[in-house]
C-alpha cells in the first residue's frame, strides 16, 4: 500500500472511530487496517491514535494530520478529475441512500441510465426513508426530500417537489369538494406520519404558511399506501407530485385546493460531513441535478 492509500485508510479509520468498522467497509481483515496505520505511525515517527479496549481517539498530532490528509486527498482528486474529465471515465464504488417511493419512481430509472453512461462506477443503492449515519455506514451520497435540511448538513439542491392535495372523483362526488383548507375538518383525511402523532398539514393561505391540525382517519409512514387508500375512496391525502402523477393523468385521482397548495419541498443530495468529495460523487450529483431539473412533473 502506497502512502496515498495509507492516508485514505487513516482518514476512514478516524472518521469511523474504529479499526473494525473501517475494515468492514473496505472489505479487508482488521489486522490489515491496524498494520497499515501502525506502519504509517512508524513512518511519521509519532502516534496518531490512542487505542483502548472501548474506544479509539486521535492524538493532537493525529488530529492535525487528519485535516492535512483530507486537504491532500481532495486536491489529488480534484487534479485527477481535471484529467479524467477529458480522457477517461470516473471509476470506483458509490454507495447511495435513497428515499423509498421517490427512489423507486424517479431515481432508479435515472441511476440505471447513469450506470450505462459510467460503466466503471459500481453503484450500491439502499432504499430507505430512515435517517442514516452516512459516515458510520459508509454512504457516499444520500438523496432526501425535505422542506429544510438538517442544520450543518452538507447539501446540494437537486430540484423541487410539489405537494398536491388529492382525492378520488367518487369520494368528492359523495362528500363534496372543500373550497378552503378550513373545510378539511369535515372530511376524511389520510395523513403521512412516521410516528404515532399526527403531523399538521401546511397550506399557503394569503401567501403565508398555515398549519391545520386534522384528525386522520388513516395514517402511514409511506405515501404510496396513502395514495392507494385515496384511490379506494377512503378520503383526501397530500402527496408529492411524482407519486400521484400517473393517477392524475388517468383521472383516478383529482387535485383540489390548488389555490392553497402547500410549500414546495426541496430534493437534496446530502454528503457525509468532514469528508472530501470523490470525482465520481461530483459526476453523479451533476447528472442528477441536470436530469431532475429537466424532468419536473408538470402538475
């Protein structure tokens, strides 16, 4: 292993705080990792890490070396990317965390196209709506849809997502169509909520966001399940445009309360904190930003 590779391995161990975790992510034996870090320390003539049975921590020398290593790795990758952009394809593994419904409906086809265009990049996709420890789980890029990213998160906005209020024509014919969000109190509401407590629905009233606390007849932590319930005439639901577009086109669902549409959500690429961005990650971000901006749902 050359010195550059040893630096990258040291950074991975420092970020994960564990030789075992780094070995698992890299697919090598723990002894290989410990031996390489020990060799690096011997070369530098000082201890980079303090080991104990319970934890691993950086020495003051190790902390300073970590910051320099990150800068060096980023500069090398940036230098190589300028050459690769004109001469050869980016390569290497990319592990992605993708939201379940949006990932399957919109991202999976785009990533298949990306894989064809960049055959030397190896994609590993994890579809989940759960928050994940990007560094701890070795994730290079997470895509999330939210009104507001977590404070301090390293993000790149890829596009926008509209929220639409929908119900089946049969339900509206039977129960009537509300003309204002206040009227939802008299209807069956199907709400997205990852926890047991109801989330309020937010609508723009007189140009300002206003929360409406509504009892949900049915709630779930998956929008597709709620859209299916709305298709069966069980009530009104608020769902992202990408999820209900096909049913709006077919007339199986109808959009209501357009004048009070909820604020748009952002589609974000979220990056692990304190880690340099490999060229292949940059290429993927630019690809997704271009594709999502060009293919916004027209509803």
